[in-house]
């Protein structure tokens, strides 16, 4: 059943999920910029992350994806081997 349009009123029909707002939702936002001290600290952190030999390791691979990696190196895809592989990644020096 299509949304009803109010008689004598122009604009989009009511969506039903936010009566009075038509089909568009409005949201107010509030944002306060960090203090200069906090901004400096954030810059230091970002620079440390992108320093040579550093970075962010994405280690949330699915069991299937991890299985392909293990298969490539001739290792059986078991929970224990996946755990050992991740531990190797986390503990290795560059």
C-alpha cells in the first residue's frame, strides 16, 4: 500500500517511520574540535603509525581466507595453526 499524502499539503508523502518528516530524516550534530594539545598528540600517534617499518595489521580474516594462506605454505587449516600463524605475525620483528 503506497504512503498516504495529506490533502492540501505539498511535499513528499509520509514515510510512516518518522511521521511529520516526510521521506527525509533530519539529524542535528554537535562536534567540538580537540584542543591544540590533543591535536598535537594525535599527530604524534599518526606519525608513529606510518613510520618506516610500522603500520596497522588487519588480522580479522575469515577462516576460509586464512585457510588459503595456510594452504599456500603447506599447513593444515586448523584452529591451532591459525592461532599460531596470527601469533607469528604479532610477535615478528620487521
